[in-house]
C-alpha cells in the first residue's frame, strides 16, 4: 500500500500547482477591429484532462484560418475578426466565441461543459453611410475664401451612447475628395485621390474658377487600418457667375445741354480681372475697372452697361437707361408777366431757361391779339 499512497500524494501535488476554475472565456476587450488578432483564454476546467473545442462566429482562428479549432487542454486561442457587413448605420453582426470541454476523464458536478462569449462588437464601417454634408453648394466663380464643410461623426454600429470611451464609439479619421485644384490647408486636390488624415470637419479653399458640377465627397476611415472605410457621402458643387449691382448708379436722366461728368460704380466682383463698359453715343469716358466717369455731350442719352470679366468668361450685363430731359424737373422754366392784358406793350420774361436752349415766343389764339408780338431770348412784349 505504500507505493499507492505515494502516487496519490504526487498526483495531489501536481494538481495543486495547476489553476482550476469553472469554464469561462476572457479576452482583451469587448470591442475589436476587423482584421485584428485578439487573444482569448480560459482557465483549466475543474474537470481534468479535457479537450477544448473552440468555435467562432464572424471570425477565424489565426492558427488554422478556420471557424473551429480544438486541442487537449487548449486554453488560449487567437481570433481574427471579419469585416462584417453592417445592416444599417446602427446595427451590424457581432462576434461570438464558444469553448466546450469534451472527452474529460472526469466530469465534476457543477462544472459547465461550455461557455459562450457573445456580443463582441466588431468596429466595422462596411456599408455604413455618413450623414449629410453641411456646407455651401453654390460657390460663385471668383470666390477663393475658405468654406466650412462637415458631417456628424460616424458611429460604429452597435456602440450605444453609454460606451465608456468616445474613441470606441466614433471613427476618428476621415477622407475627403474635393474638386480639382481646391485645397485643404496646403494640400491640393486632384479631384479623385482622397485626402487622408482629416477630421469630420474641414475648411476647403476653392479654386477661383474650377469645380462646376464637381463633387465633394467624404467617408469615415477606421483607425483599425487603411482598408476599413465607410461608404461615401457626396454633394454637387455649382459655380455660377456673380451678379453685378450698382453701388453708385447713373442718374435716371440728364438735362439737355448739361455736360457735367457723372461717376458710375459697381460693387467689386471677387476674381474679376477687368470690366467692360458701354456708354451713350457721343459721351466721353473709358474704364476697365469697376468705376467709370462719363461726360454727357449735352444732346444725347442712352444706356450705360457693364460686365465683369473673370474665369475666361463674362458676367451677365448690368444696364441702366439714361433719358434726356429738356429741363430739370425740380427747377422747370417759368414765364412771368401780367395775368390780365388790358393795354399794349405788356412785358413777359422766362426764368430757368436750360443752358444752351433758346426760347421761341407765340400767342394763342391769335384772333384775340390785334397788335404785334415782339420777343427774343428770355423776354417778349405783347
């Protein structure tokens, strides 16, 4: 009996140096990156000498690139998680890892034969679409000042608002594609290649002319690796020509004989290289800037027009019509003299005769005037 006793003591000593526990799986964390290799382990079961059979859903084991693996007392496995396809922006398949003990020499009462480690969040962006892009879609030609564009941060599916770390809930990197020759900072877009390493909000610098009917695109770029991106979100940019407006318009009319210079100005157009003016026939004045000084010829009027020249084209014409008046409406010519003719040689005069104008005198009806009418210039006698 002594050898048997010694054997039992040795077996007990051997067991006392091994960590026994109920079957359970532990891992590095509950949210994982697709393509990432994560170590999972389980302590030796209370039931001795078991084979451990592992199965995984939405992943493979690194050791055999399969969804199942087993081995005698296989306590540790590495799982590479799939880039699962999101069913919506808020939902995607999760990972599940199961370990079972089989072929044990003894089954200890109360020791479970399997353990499931479920609801492992795979931080996929596959089939996730960012929200709408906020920012200006109509950008006048000539504009080169920074314009802000942004989207809401893209949340990984299955990560609710109670996740402990915002970095675990949202993608932190984004890729943008801008129209050709537009910039983010010092980086110039070629119109097709994504500009990486950006946030969900950018300041875009338009090219003065390029980008009509071009796209601004953005997608989330997972910190899990370069191959893991969301769908694109995009908007279409239009580049209309600016509309001109007078800041100092021409007068509605000029008085016959008036040759006082008139200055006409339009609001400056960003990016304009010059301006093209036209004026009434016979008037003086030339300019290629946004302002022109015109000199009436005193006997004609007409249209003043202007266009801005930019981006190898011209804006729509801005026009104003000037009419020619015989006198100033606020200071019209008036005739003074007696209201009742009782005797001959009554005198009449005209005031406010416009410069360069002459007066012709007449009476009506002539049958009431038996005498003569004499008059020239600004006075007459009846």
